[in-house]
C-alpha cells in the first residue's frame, strides 16, 4: 500500500538545494519532542509524508520538485485542517497514523501481507482514530513520537534492522520526554 512504502527521501531536493532528508530530520525532531504541543505540526507532517508517497501514483517517475510540491501542499492543508477543524483533523490524523503503524507492525508477521494491507490499514486506522479522539494527549504523545522517529530514521541510511532499532529507540525516548513535559505542565498549570 502506498501509505507505508516510503520512497527514498535522499532522492528528493527542493529548489533551494535543501534536501528533503534535512527537512524530515528537523520536522522529525520537532515531532519527537513537541508533537503534543504542536498538534498542527503533527498533522502537517503526516500530510507531508503522504505527499512524498502519493506523487509516484499520480505520475510515473515524477520530477523531484513535483513530489516536494505535493508534499508541501498536503502538509499545509493538514496544518490548516488542524487549526480550523481540530476534532476532524484529530480523527483523520489518528486514522492515517494508526493505519501506517498497523501495516508496519503486521508486515513482519504476515508472510503475504500485501494482500491484507487494505484491511490492516483500515482496522489500524479505526483503532488509531478512536484512540486519538478518546485519549487525545497520550495518543498524540505516542503517535507523534512514532511518526517523528520514522521521519528521523527516513533521513538516515541504515539497514532495515538498524532502522527498526533506531525508530523504536527514538520513539520510546520521545514518548518519555513528551510525557515528562506533559506531567510537569499539568502540575504547574
């Protein structure tokens, strides 16, 4: 399914010679540590990541500028959606992240996972949307940490085992850091 299969980010560059991996790294770090506080950035990052994956399905061998343009437009739409329609944006973001996580988790365990990707994505998406709507703060901490870790890992060229270890380590670190900030802010405010 196109929502999980990330194209190699090192192949994209913007017109200003700022490579997409650097953008992914910076957005990933922001999500990893401040995803709960910057909900709009979380939704924008999801739109950006999906835009990178969507371009090859709209056109065969799209030029890098087109992939980047689609990503930026979807990211901006996500941020705008997060500001204007927060509950709807929460549900959509939870659905997309939940589906992506479900596919990533199911892939190593199901031999022919490609034929079940659609149903796994929908089930994971529904669970993700429900979690994010019901447990907004904690689900946002978990999802933004995972997505931030995925963005950071996508900007680093590692073997698949190294990428998995990096994502898990960063996600756990991000969850701990955001949870500590959330608890501290809750006690003081």
